[in-house]
């Protein structure tokens, strides 16, 4: 259909219309990939560019132009996935973290500041060959979870019941598990739900939570427990053709977290070490094609 107009889904926005020549130029420059949503006159619905016969070169995807700071495709042309990345400003990160903390201390605003913070930080995460993520979670979806977590920060200060904080520890872990399920289920890409789910058992999650707390007795063992916990969490994310993994080692987690802690104690370096640590942490997650 010569002369038709094309539209492209970029994040949560729609770009276009593009003429046939302009659209072909986008393909040639690698801006249109097999997993890019596109629509043109005469099509009943949006489709992945790779699912439209004859649109892309047969047998291979067009080469993409890597964004600044991203790793280039491997020499064998494998573009099946790679490490995630995040683009954040250090002052915006600090400001939002403070709002998040204050909101939880005030209890009532906790659901709103939590939904806002998760939505903001997820929208800054870039996935190779897919683009930036989005988030559709609403403050009142699981408001009781955030109110409960916020109230638990005051348990030790306003009650005289011995060991109450320890007794409530499994409940805190369970509320954390509910938060992970909610966050994962509300992640989007190209403005469409990814339909991901976190299927990890709440009992196993609580077990990891308790083990992490106990591991602090060893002074440094918590770093290895945390990395193993993250790998378990990733292995239980389903609903995607890609396998999500966490690649950091215990030693990397240990020394980087210590640098973050020291920088936080010194106060002035907080914005820089927080941004540095966040970018590193996100880069340790990767999405690669499943082998089976």
C-alpha cells in the first residue's frame, strides 16, 4: 500500500505519522526493531514490526544504534538480550527518596509516595531491544500493605511489649512479598502490560527475609545471602519469553554496599553514592532469551 502513514509506539507515547519513505528510513537506521509496536493505515491492530511479513529484512533484525553508555552488540550479532540500565539524576533521586521516607514516617501518605516512587524509578529503566519500562500501579491497589509497613516502623517506639518487633517480622516479610508481586504485575513496555507475575512462594520469601536478618551476625555473610535471594526472586518471575537474572557476586555487593554506607554516614556524598549504587544495582539484572 504505497503512500500509507505509519505510527510507532515509543514508551507510552505514539509517534507519527511517518510517510512510507520516512518509515523505511527509521528501519534502515535501526530505530524500528522486531519488537517495536507499529501501526499503518489498513491494519486492524498494532503489531510487532517483526510479525509483519516483508517489513524487515528476512532472517535478521536491523542493526540498532546503541544509546550512549550502553554496551555494543556482540561480534556474533546476538541481540537476544543484555543488562538493564537506568538513567536518573542524582538530585531527583535524592529528592524522591526523601519524599518516600517522609511519606512512610507520616503513615497516611505511604501508598501515594510508594506508587509514585516505584512508577518513577521503573520508568527510568531501559531493557535491551525493548526500550524503557512503565508502571501502572495505583496507590489504592494495596494501600493496606504500605500502611502496615509504615506502622511497623513505630512498633518498637510506642509499645512496651517485649520482642513484639521480632514477632511481627514474618508479617513484615509477607507484606514485602505482596509488594514485590504488585510491582512485577504492573510493569509495562511500549505502553502495554507485560503480564509478568512473581510466583515465588510466600513461605520461601519469608525464609529468605529471616535468613538475611540472621546473616548479619556473620558481619559480611548478608551480601551472599542477598545475592542468592535476588537470583531466586528473578527465577520466579514468569510471563516473559526472556529469562530474568541477577549477576552480581557476593563480594561485589559487599564492597559497594559498604561504600554506600560510608558515603551516607558522611552525608555530603549521599547524592553521588546513591546514584552510583543504583545504576550499578540495576545493571546487574539482565534479560536474555530462554534456552528452552
